[in-house]
């Protein structure tokens, strides 16, 4: 736990300072409109983009982290006149808000129980760890998706995680990006619950509880589902909770939606926020369009270049965007199988994908629905009824308020429909579903305000009960790991995947790849009993004998 706290502080310092420094430079007159949470998530996106650029030329290893630390120290020193009073004000606030500070401390303790356990996400041992290792050891590798198709997904989460594994310091992988981002988001929601109360507090509490229930087991993983949903939830709720923030926080609603696309394409509708920012102020459309183009180029082009190098395509797995003809380009039949596998598994897992994809909506939906857990069924129904809520909201609220409400529900419902008719696994787009499901709470705001003497105490009681329920979930996961190994080092370091692999006695088959000069390079494949590579390197879940090395080492890449 101690090590994770240290990692949290280092990561938070880097993200907040980089994010706030960017705001200070580009929006000097509006710098105080951006909170520490805003700066954290802006800094996360900017750091991820810098690392995407770094990875084109160098491995994303400890030297990348050292560069970020030195850059952050320079920015802090350069803007010390701004940062030092803010740090003093933070300590003063902690002293003056003792009860709230206690809640934050309890939230941190609960989060640490989630964060120190062995990753529960199946994909972490399938390919996440290996993707991080490739980024740590090599700059972006041509045709790496030929070796393992999942490496072609190219989520910026893998590059971020590679820079912040702290492997060189603690001699093991620490996956802190998901957990520290979750903690900051938790704090932000908690502040709205505790201080804003009313309808906003109720919506924040409902979102916090169900979001944690969905993603609690992903907090200890470098999951490619959790972080994009945190960012989506944060920007959409920010719009609803602060109706004038679209005018005040231009950078927030430009940077986060665009960078989110580099984390997971299934949340694509969030990018429409950039257009909302552009046309929100007609007097400044031209300068904002220029800024949006520059920001979009900075955030997306390095990621697109990585896509091309890894797969031969601008976006993977979309063979429609086949603009180049490199020797490492992934064959279209492989892309087709990958895409079918994703869509099929999300609808009906453990069944032949050709059979599933041949089904009509009316055929697969009842089977899918039967497998959905009860509370997610309830959330799905509420989300599906969101257009009704939006109509009621439109006729009951003022002009500016309803404009934001309709914008949020429009984006969220677009995300919901895209999710439903492509790959309807709840973990892919859960924030869209939650925003739609709990949006009706804001319609009841006048009633809640009228009876706030009753609702506000109930909200605080519900918060404490939610803390207890979330703690129960966290402790159950922690105790499962601790009881199995009686490993006291969990109170110092998170679970080490290397030793877990040894305890489970995972076996690997060896294969030899020959370079053009007949040099032998050994690669590995899990034995037929499982598909997960853990931290065995270099490893693929299915070895294809048609794969060849393009040069004399792994850095040269792979081709068919």
C-alpha cells in the first residue's frame, strides 16, 4: 500500500503540474476556471500524447519517466508563483474541512484495497502486460499486430502504463494509472455529493456507486475500459453539474474528448463535444477552429502514426482505412476475424462467431439479455428511455440549462446506440449508460430542492451506506488474494504477476523465428490449456508459422 501511495503522489504531481501549466500558457485569463481535477485529467491526456510521440523514437521506459519528472519540476519552478499559494491553500483547506478530509482518507483506504490485488481483468494477462513490455523495451515496432493481433488496438493506456510501471525502481510491474485516475474521479464525485447535495449530489452518488460496482475489479489492472469511461463520465457530468462550464473551460472539453479516442474507439461519440465547443461561441468560431485543429493534430496524429506502424492501417481493426501498402500490413482476413471476435464475444461469448454474427438482432438480443445481471438490466431500461427524459427536461427547464442537458443526452444516447448495435459488453461504454439512466434525477431538481430538509440528510446516510457496500466489495477481493497467499508484502507492494505465474505453474511452448541472416530468435506461446501470456516475453496467444521477422532483431518487426 505504501508504494502505491508514493506512486499516486508522483503521478498526480506530474499530471496536475503539466495540465495546469498548459492552461496557464493558453488560457491565462481563465486559469482559475480549471480545478485541480480538471488539471489532472488534462495533464493525463497531454502526458499520454507526449509519450505517444516519445514512443516513435525511443522505448517508453524509466528514462521517459525521468524526462517527465524533470519537465514537471521545471514547469513547477517556472510557475512557482502560481503553484506555491495553491499548495498552501490546499493544506489550509484540509485543516478547515476536517470531516470531508476524513471521508477522503476513508475513500483512499478503500481504493487501496482494490488497487493492491492481483489484476482480475482477463485481458491483462492475455495481452496488456505484454503490450506494456513491448513499449518498455522497444520503440513502436512495425507489424507488431501480426505477432499478436491485440497489440494492434494501440490504446494510449499501454504507453501511459509503460512509463509509470516503476519497474526500474521496485523490480516489478505496478499498474497505478487506473487506480490513481479512479481515486481522483472518486474524490471529485464525493465533493459534489458532500457540498452540492440536492439533485446533483444524488446523481453523483448513484453514478459513484454503480460505476464502482462495475469497474472495482479493474482498478488494479491496466484496463483499456476503465480509464476512457472515467474520462467520459467526468466530462459529461461536469457539463451537467456546471451548466456554464462549456464557455469557461474550452480546453477541458477539447482535449479530453479527443484524447479519449486514442484510448478506446467505442466511445467515439464523445468527440462531438469538440464541435459543441466550436459552435458554442459564434463570435470566436474561426480562432477556436484553428485551436481545435492544432489540438486535434497534436493529440491524434502521433497515435495515428503508431497505428500505421503497428498494423499498416490508420485505425485498427478497420480495413476500410487501408491507405498504405507496407510489407508489415496486417492481412484483411486477420482483421475480419479480429472484428468478428470482438462483436461476437460481446453479444454471446463462448460461441462460434460466425454463428453469432449470422443472428438477427431479434435472435441474439434475448440470449444476451438473459445473461445480463439484474441491476444492469434496470440501468439499460432507464438508458433506453432517455429520449423520454430529454423531452420532459426540454419543456421544464430554462434555455441555457436545457441546451446543455440535450447536448449531454444526445452524445450519451449516440454512444449507447453505437454500443448496443456493435459490441454490447457493459464494460465498454458504461459511463454513457449511467449518465442516461440517472439523468431523470435532474428533472426532479425543483422537488428535491423543495424538500431538501428531508433529502439532504438521506443523501449523507446513503453515502455512508454506499461507502460500506463499496468497502465490502473491496475487502472481499483483497481477502481472496491475501488468504490464498498470506502475503504480508501486500501491505507494502501490490501483488507481483511474476510470482503468480510461477505459483500457477504456467507452461509455455517455444518457437524459433529465423532472421534473414538465419539468426535464431525464440518466441513463446502458452500451452494449449490457456491463452494468457502473463509477463513471458516475447509471447503471443497463438503462434502463426507464417509470421516472419523483417530484420535481424525484434525491433525490425513482423510480416506475413
